[in-house]
C-alpha cells in the first residue's frame, strides 16, 4: 500500500480552531435559506444539474425535524472528502482548474468555508457522497462532539456511516441536517422557496433547484408584482414587471468607462413601504450578487441616502467584477461583505447612489401622472381641473403629484385636494386677496407676487407636515444630560414611533393584547439579575405598520455587549411570539434596543459583522444620539430644499398675528 493511501478503516479528521468554528460555522448565518444557498452553491461548483431540498416536519427519535439536500454533481471519493471537504479553507480556485468547473461554469466557492455554515442551523449533519465508479462514503458530524474535541486539544473524527442506500444517483452528494435550531413549520417550504430564489440568479434548464419536488423559478422571488417603477441593467427581461412598461427604463450597465466594469439586474420602487415587509423578511434592500449568488445581503444600507423615498426601494444587482479570480479577493473573511475602501466597491457605490437619485426623480414624475389620474376620479375635482388652461393646468398637475406622494390615506388625500383647489382659486382670482383686510395696494401687489409662486404653496404644505416632528427632534437635541434625555425619549417614543422609523406612524395594538404582553414581560423581568434590572430603563410592546415591535430602553450609563444584548431580548421575543400565536396574530417581530452607548464589542473592524448578527435576528441597536440624528436627517432634507422658498407660510403667519 502506498504511504499516503487511506484505508476504509482509517478515520476521517477535521482540523479546525474553535474560534473559526464559532465565527464561520455556528454564528455565520441565522436563517435556513442562507445555509441552503451555500449548499446549492456547492452543488453548482460540482457541476450538478439538479438539487433537491426536502423538508421533513416529522420529528425523529431526538424530537427534531430535518432537511435533506441532494445533488447529482460529480460527488467525492475518499481523497476528495479528506483533502477538500473536511479541509477548512481549501482554496479551490488556486488548487484545481482555476475559476471554472470542468463543464465551464464560473466557480462560486473561493475559500472553502461555506460547508461550516450548516452548523449555524443544525446540530448534526450526515453526508453521503460518491464519484462515478466508486462506493458511497458516509460520515456523520455532531457539533457538540466537534466542540468537545477541539477543547480537549485534539482533532475531530467524524463517524463513518454504513447506510449506502441514501444515494441512488451514479454520482452526487446527499446532506441530511437534523437537530435543527430553527422550528420547521408548515409554511417553511414556501419561505425557503422564496429566500433561496432570491439568493441566486442561476436557475435555468441547465441547473434546477427543487423544494419538496417543485422547481424554483425566478417568479418565486415575489418581487416583481410589488413594483410600480424600475430601472433595469444588462439583458434583464423587463416583461417580468407587471406595472406599466412606460415606467420601466433600461439604463446604462457600464458603471465605469475607464475600467469597463458593468452590472446587471434592477432597482425598483414600490407604492407603499409596508409592501416590502414579507413575513419576517424585509425587502427594503438591494443585495449584490457575484457569479450568480448573493455576496452582500444589502448594499442599500451603506449608501448613506437619507431621502424618505429610500424606504420604498428594493432591487438586485449582479456585479461579477467584484469577484474576479485574477484580482485581489475583496470579500471579507465571513464572505458576507466586501472591503469597503476597495476601488471596485467604491465605484459600485458611487454608481448606485447616482442611479437611485435618478430613480427617485423618475418616481416623482410617475407620481405626478398618477396623481392627476387619482384626482380626476373625483367628479368635482375633474370638472374643476378641466376648467384650467395652459400653465395653470400644468401647475395643478404638479400639485396633484405632490399630494399623491405625501398623502397617508384617502381621507388625508381628499383633505389635501380641498386645500389645493382653494389655493388655486386664490391664484386664479387675485381680487379675492382683498379679503385679507387692511393691506395697502403696494402690499397687495407684493402679496399677489408671493401667491403666484405655486412652489411656495407646495413647500409650505410640506413644511407644516414636517415642522411638528422637527420641533420635537430639535427639542431632544437640546438635552445633553443623559439622564434627562432618557426620560424625555421614554415619554415620547411610544406615541411617536416615527422617531424610530419614518414609515412607522401610530401604534395599532389592542389594549388587551398590550396588557397580556406587558404582564408576560413583567414576569420575565422578575427573573433578571439585579445588574440587568438596574441597567434597564423600560421595555414596551407596540404594533405598527404590520410589525410587532419590542422597544427596550437601556439606561444611558449602561454599557453592554452584542452577545449579552441578544441573549436578553431573545427571551422577550420568544414570549411575544407565544402570545401572538395564542391570539392568532401574525406579522414579523422587530426589537429596537435604545442605548446610551454602542455595544462594547462594536470595534471599527467588526462592527458591521456584529450588527449584521443582530439584524438577522430582527434586533436593531440605536443610541440616543443616533435616534435624534437619524430622525433629523430623514426630514431635514425637505426643509433644506424648500424652507428658503416658504415665504407664503411666513406671510400667512404674519396675517394670523395681525388679526
């Protein structure tokens, strides 16, 4: 026997550091689809033509559900299993056939760490695999045993399995995941179908992914019916969009003429921000795909755009130039982000910021057209609008567009129509300004000039809508004493949820539900340590915009870590979910933790990773000062644009004071 040849009796081994296991395995992902996407990517790299994902809801002997992933790829023999699969950090693109598979596919994997991700959702994994003409090899890996072996200073040896019937294909791989950390429920197959579909752009006749026997298609992403206007790049099929095609524009796909870098995909806007909430998943993001697979969950959050329209944005960008094998690898060690100061990534950010601004302008034009249509559905408004001529009619259309953008519901919309018609009547019949009383002729001419600028009226309306909120934000800014600030925020936050998110308006939970949840929270709070009780200022439950929100206020002086914060609020999330189930309530749960200081482990190098861990669990961290700054940015932009033109408001205020 050759010196390096392995026999069937020799054990398999994994040599791995505990820190690597924790960061690239147990804590790499927090949801099932992200892990399945890694396994689908492995099947792609193995030249599979079909991947089957099977979800079993029947508990096994250990009381666990299971997920099985089967592919018909090239599979592995004994040497592959030892030298590639069980070797963490295997550099496939450097050590094999470059960045293409034997059939010419672009390789997705780069650093050989995706296999560890299974342990972020499962406690045990069974792998069966074979190459053509070889026997089936089976192993079982248990994460608790791996941890024990590492702590004892040794290497982990997976158990051999004798069940050869698990793999019926001539070649391929079967992976069974059990002891799942996530509860498998009746809707999981649809949830998995949508989320896996959204993480890939490679499904085709040559590569198909099935969930419980039904193939995944691009329509399963459930994006396109939500959109009202969009920009598309490359050869994306615009017929997938169900909205009026005149609001779907094909844009330049080259982002940099000098380098020739280009993108594919699309950016779109929905009519209501609430339509981007899909169960527990928010679609208010723009993932970046490379080589057909999601490489960055959301680039939108890092673009620094503060306009309110950004709450209506979704999309999907393909940017293969970010993962060119011959160039430096700019993906972070977790493979979930990019090095932000790399020139390629900076070029993409610059391009997308410009495109999103143009998309916002496109939406404004569309809203103007739509506003005209909606306004003229009211017979009285239609008759009035029909009586206008020339410039007056053009200005009225602009006004309808503005109303269409800011109206919160039909009652509000009709109220704005009434005010709009009255404003125009003042414009058309200037002699009615004489009703303002004791103004002289000279002053009257100046007043007429002010009223003739319709933009002033539009600006003053939006000013009145936002100035109340800005006054509150400015009041909060005047409080520099942390103890005073935490009390002031507590007094306002529960009745002014827009401070946490501009799309949240008012609470809609029933009193009985709030009392029940409050009692459950109080029960849990009695179990806190004295230190934990002293560190909390308040915790409440609110429902708004279809979401169930837990708001925890920490005392301004408290300092805590990401892990400790997540551990504490998860108990309250579980308690709330139990109450929602019992009351027949649906909708995602979001936790907002208000702190005086950022978590102690949010250093500059790992803040994004720590923050993404919490965000993936529906937990958002905001400091008191960040709350004030973010709220101010969301509304200040409109005042900066229009405040200098809001002279009409100053005039009306002066008239009120003179009465």
